C-alpha cells in the first residue's frame, strides 16, 4: 500500500471496530482521544533497503525509510507509541560484526518505547544481550522469562505503563519457549513460565490494580499453529479478558489488517503482526469517547 493511501485511510478511521463488546460507530459517538500504536517484529538486523535484485523484497524496507514514516505519523498524532515484538538480532553481517549494538542504537534514535525478547535475541547468549542493553533507551519487557538466577536479573520489566492524554496504556511482554529453539548454554538458567497464565496475571494487574484504559501485549509466541496445544497469539487472545491488542512476532506473518478474536468473555481483541525484516510497519489507531469506550482501526504499510 502506498504511504499516501495508508495515511489517508488510517487518519480518516473509516472503519472502526468496537472493542470490549461495544458496537461503536464514528457516526453516532463522539471519539475525542486518539492514540496511535506503531509496531515492528522480526527485523533480524536488517538495516538497509533490500537491493533491487532481490527476488522477493526488491527495494523494500530499511531503517531510514521507517524513521521517515514514523516521524510523519508522530507529527500527525503526538499520542503515538512505537513497539517491537522481538527477534531484533541475527540475520545480516551487522549483527555478526556489532553484536546488536547498531540495532539498539538505531531503535533508540527512532525512539522506540518498548520491545520484547525473541528467541534470536539470545543468539550471543545472556552476556551478549546484557552487553547491548546500555545502548537501548527503550524498555525491554518480558513477563514470562524468569531471569532471577541469571545476569539479566533486574534488567528487564514485566510491564510498563505509559500515560498519554490522561489515558493509561499498560504494555506487557510474552516470550516463546526457548527449549528446542535456543541452545541451553545461551539462555542458561532462564526459566520459562506459562505464557497464558502470566498474561492473565499481567492484564489483571494492569486493569484492576492500575486502572489502565488500554492493555497491549508484545508477544513472540507466533501467530497460530496447526498444533493448537502450542501457545500462540490466537490462543492467547482467546484466554484473555482485559487485553485489547496483541502485537505478535516469530512466525513472520504478514497481515494487511489485524485479526479480530473473541476473548473468553466474548469481547473483541485485535491480533496483529507486521511480517519480517522491517518491510512493514504495523499501525493501529485507538479512539476513546468520554466514557473511555474504545474503537480501533488498523492496517500494515509497506516501508
């Protein structure tokens, strides 16, 4: 989708989805507050634009283009947050040479607000990840990795709350089971906790204890699997009560618009993923009325 068409579509909010079981419509309700959520996932150290000769992604992506687009959207709406759903590292020589330093520095320049940890972010071990954290000005959110017996103890946060325009936006991070994906010596004594149970704990805390108006999960579980026993974003959505949006990663799933899933109370929740390699930038716009009822509109744009 061309940028001009994308900006026009999302700014106009022509198709609104009522969340929390509320059938909102721009024609019959006054939506006064507007929050924009931008997101990436599985960028895998892709800094440059793909070459014109590339068989699949010719002349797509690139951090500089993403930075220009993010800046443009922030000028439209100052109430904008930028997130990443993991696998920041591994995939190009930039990671081989700099170990993730460049990736974190560039994300910091783009003013990312938070990221969660993907399995490839352990590729240089806990020591390698810890060494790059001083270069990250954004929050590293991970609720279901217990790092208490490792050198990462205290270096991540299970959740963070952003206060924008008198709204509280609670964000928590969920990671994939590392066994079988990552060599044990790389993640060491990191303990994996049940993602569904931890997500329920996080959303309950954010909603009931902190009275958040919007709850977002940054997930690296993967969009969906044939084996329904394997934790996924679609499965997670069905198990939640208070989460409004799941921003996913791991499966490199390109979605033109968010998937709508019913949570366990029968309310609508959005699941989105922006493919991989920085080719797409996901965008979800949330609109609030005076009673803080929520409507949303979302698409992905090719960078």
